[in-house]
C-alpha cells in the first residue's frame, strides 16, 4: 500500500512572514497545493473555533495560519470561504472574537453559512447513516481543515479528525453526545463525518498547542510545528507521537483506519521535513489512558460512577454563570442548581452524567476539570 504522507515544518513564531514561509514549505513537501485544489473551485477553510477567544489563549486556530493558507488558496484561483459552528453562539460573533473575521476581511474572504444545514445520507458509513451538514460545507467543492493541536478528555486528542465536528450546525452537535455516550461510538461518528465530508487537506496549527485541561481551559505549550497531510488519521497520529501520546488510545484512530479514512501505524506513514524524535515532548500534559467503554445496565453504571473519570467543579473558580447547566445535553440535567440557589456553584449528579464533558469543554472560567474518583485511583494501582 502507498504510505500516507505527513509533512512537519518547524515554526517558532506567529509572525505572518514566518508562518507564510512555513506553510509554503509544508505544501511543497506534499507536492504542492495544486494536488488538492483547482482554479475556480469553491473551497471552504474550516478553522477550529470551539468558542470565540483571544488567539493568545490557544483555543482557536491562529489568524496567521488562517491568513497564510487563505492567501495560497486565492493564489491558486480558488473562490475561498471560511467558517465553523462553535459550541455556543453564532459563527460570525465567535469568528470576530477569535480575530478570524478580521483576517478574512483583510483577504476579502466571506464567511460561509455554518449556522444552518441540510440532511445528507451516508450509506457507506460505519455507524451513522445521515448527518445534517452546514450549508457552507455542502455548497463548496472541497474543504481545507485547519485544526489546532489540543488535548481533549473524551477523545484524548482533538486535531484533524475532530475538527470536522464543527461542520454540524449549532446545538445539533450536542445530540450526538446523548445518542452516543460510549466514547468509541462517538469516535466512530466522527470518522463517519469525515468520510462523508472528505477534507481535501489538513494543516494543523501546533506552533503553540494546548495541554492539560483542553480543549478550552488548558495551558498553552510551545510545540513550534505546523503539520500537513491529506490523511487526517495519519496527521493526528503523528501529532500524538510528538506529544508522546500513543495514537492507539485516541478513540478515532482504529475506526478511522477501518473506514479507510487513513492510517495511524507509523510503518504506513511517510514523515517529510522534520524528524519526529527530536521534537518529542515527553512531559506534555495529556491523558495517556484509553477511555473506558460505557455499556448499559444498572450494575455497570454503578461501577462507572465510582471508578471512571468524571467532570468536577472547582468551587473557588466557579462564577455561577450557568454555562455548564445550559450546555448539559441530557434531560434531566446531570449538572444543575438542584437546591434552587443560583448564588452557589452547580453540582453534578453522576448517575445522570454521560461523560460527554460538554460542561468541561465550554466552562469560560476553566473551573471544570476531569477527575478520577477515589475508588478509581485505587483500582488503577491494583
């Protein structure tokens, strides 16, 4: 079989000229942008905009990377658009807060419609046979994905594969957490989404990544790289190896290979540019255990609630804003003001919690993190 190509280019700064040179060098290693985009095509760029945030917080794809790719696409003669569906709020507002709207305006690139979508069948999927996809994606000829290198409690890593989750508009995304509480089923859904959309190219912003309590509340960590590939599974696997995270524990790896989306095995990946070994960060803060399968049944749920990881609120950091309550997708709510006193932090009822981590992912204060209960800590040491 032909090996998947992943290009790695070092880039130590978000200076626009440096980023531009690095993006051009990475694409040259893959054979040039003309392999992926043709003149006259309508191409939509999909940055990671989980929530509109200052680029210095490393929650979103940096505008310098966005602009570098946008310029090259325009230089190819493509009709370029951009967009994402964030966790909270409308796309335009969040794009402005992430300074991507300003970057798009500078280039004369219009924001595509990611707030509304249409149903599309996917008969060749592993699990999900139909998706509602944003109009901006469906109206394009192809998508160029611009993920951010970050940790994630559910999938362990969020990069090229998970970035396409933002192609599902609005709160429809939260429904998949309810329908697919098992992390491996959820990952299979993400793979199905990617095999439906088939991003032409993925360019990952890993100049400053996020470690720890990602994907919103972690710490910025300089990794000083940009990664390039048309294989999102191989790209994620390569990024994982750089942060010393085994690709096998990332839940999208195995179903991604099964679906023919790509490969996560090192022997099937040709790394171009920088070598991986000198770049490896052994102390990168990430969860290195595979998630636990969440099967149904009273006994399994009893065990799960006392052993498995779960979201926990730091009362000292909590401002009682209620974002976690609003974002909890289950009914009745797994996190709420159960006493009716909204002057105090909400609390979790773990027998209702599906461990989707929507509360942790969207908390604006970083007050929610993932913890392992005492029995879980004891069990893991046995």
